[in-house]
C-alpha cells in the first residue's frame, strides 16, 4: 500500500466512524455533506496509472512538450482573453438598444466573447441585431485562426522534442521501437555513411600515394645530383 491508497481509503473510514458513532443523524447536514465530499479523494487511485504511462516514450515526450510549452499556453490564454473581452465589449454596445437584450453587462458580454472566440459556443447568450451577428462571426473566425496558428507551433515543438528524444537520447534505442519506414530510413542512412567512409578512405590512400611519389622523386633527384658524372669523364680524357 502506498500513499495513493492511503488517501483513497481515508474518506471511507471517516464516514464509517461517523455511522458507527450514531451521530450522522444529529450532525448538521451541511457538515455531513462536506465530510462525504471527501470521497472524491478516491479518485486518487487513477494516479496509479502514472507508473504505466511513465514507461511509455510518447507520454514522456508529451509531458516534456507540455512542460516546455507552458509559456506558449499562457500567451495563448492571454491573447484569447484580451480579444474575447474586446469583441464582447463591442457586442455589448452593438446590442445595447435591442429589445430583451441578453448583453446587460460587460461581464456577460466578455463571457460570450470568450466562449465564442474559443469555438465552444454554448448558445445561452446570442446577439440578435445584424451588427452583433457580424461581430459574432468575426470573433469566431479570429478565434479559429489564432488557435490554429498557436496549435501549429505546439505541434512543431512536439515533433522536435520527439525527434530529439528518439534519435539523440543517451539511452540505448531498440530497433523494434522503429516502424518499418523508420528502419528503412535507418538502413539507407547507414549505407550512406558506409559509402562516405569508403570514399574518404580512397581519398586518403590517394593522398598518401601522391605524397610517397613526391618524396621518392625528390630523393632520386638528390641522388642524381650527388653522384659524379662518369660519362663526362670518359668524353674528356684530357682532364
């Protein structure tokens, strides 16, 4: 038993102790309800699946991507909140003179703007004037474009982190972890590296041979210059 199981069983024993004491009828219903609310801690058993998820490479990559993208998430939330407030304010003044208007406060208008810009659209508050509906369409389109751009940035970061974890990780990588396409790519890369190494060896051998020929040529030239010319002596017997 670990601490997760301990937290999960505490509400049961608290409720059981109250019932065995026979005080659950005498206790204030609000206090008893608050104590029974502790049963939500039984959901802590879900965290036991963390051990299973922790061994999955994709889950580790996802957790790393989320941890490195917290600032981007914060920026996205701020941008959507600010523009939701702006669109809500414009809709509030556009719906100001409508009969039975639901935009009776800036707070409700901002709520409508955020719900619309995030493409949720509960429908509990909706504009009824033509200008308000045009603003609603612009708000929805702006939200879709903004979320699409920010999500593409997060997806690109996830792919880069996945590639870094898969190919640059210090831990050994099993070949079974790759798909067939990745195995083919790996084989082709190995063949290319082998070909490049062979070419480099050939170039090195050729360079060594050229250097050897140059050295031999220089040594032969030195020997020729140092040896006496006997043919000249034979042609000039007077000397």
